[in-house]
């Protein structure tokens, strides 16, 4: 079984279970994750968990098949996307209302 670590950055108190499955790449979509959780395919702290939005906190362990991830707290702030990643949208000119008499 391979184990990885998922860090929660300051300000993030928890992460929902179905999101962990998506972040780790174990499923292709949130609906796939929710279906597998509902079917009892996911363990949290070595117990079957069927709550899709279970709030995971540092110290929780998630197991799916032969994969596992440990939730840990990080002392580093969350990375912020660079401003140049998204091109700025040009401002739309305001239209003046037309008045008809």
C-alpha cells in the first residue's frame, strides 16, 4: 500500500472526503467519488465511511483500495496563482440609455 500526504494550509480547517479522492486522482469526477463513498469503498481511520462530505482534519487517514493519504497541517501559506496566469478581461464600455420622446 502506498501512502501520500495531503497538507491543509493555514486557514483551511478541514477538507471534505469526496474532494480528497478528486485531488489524489483516484476518481475522475466528484460524482464518481460520491458514488464510491456511498457504496462503502472508502475507509477513514480504518473504518468504512459513507458520508460524502465528511470533514477531514489533520491526523485523519483515508484509504481507497491500495492507496492511502494522510491529512496533515502545513505551516506554509497556500500557494496563490500568479496574476499573469489569467489574462485580464477588457472592461465593457457602459452604454447610455436611449431616451425616446
